[in-house]
């Protein structure tokens, strides 16, 4: 995160990378050891938040963004208040594509 100082107050500016990196990490975590949608694992939001080192609210925000791209889905499907999420076939393809690109950052 970039920061700037205004008077006595330091403001943190959230960059695009600050928003994208947690999404990539979530896809990587959810795709670990998964070769097809038949053996996907479901994750609790608190598990993903602990993995990211952030809070559940930010993790949920990243999940909503990923869901908009059809990379993840809540369980049960359509229940956006659910604390349980899983990767989709599209998410697996995206994660594999990212893995084939080499190191992004």
C-alpha cells in the first residue's frame, strides 16, 4: 500500500495491486491439489482470511469480486451470506493460467 502524509495524519492509498493480490492468492489456495471440479474443497471465510493475513470483511470482498468473474461460488450456490466458498471450473482454469504465466510479483 502506498501512503502519503497529510498534516499529522497518514493516509493509506489502496492500489489496484493491493486489491488484485488477495484475489490471486485465494485462487491459488483454492486450487491447490485440485485437478478437476470433482475434487474441489470448500473453504470457510475465516480460513481464507487467516491464509491471507487479513480480516474476513476484506476476504469476503475479494470473494464477491471473484464470484462476479465466475471463479468462485458460495456454498450453497446463490447464498451470498454463506461463510463457505469453493472454486469453480472457471476459477481452476484461471488459476492454472496464472501458474503457467510464471511469477507475477
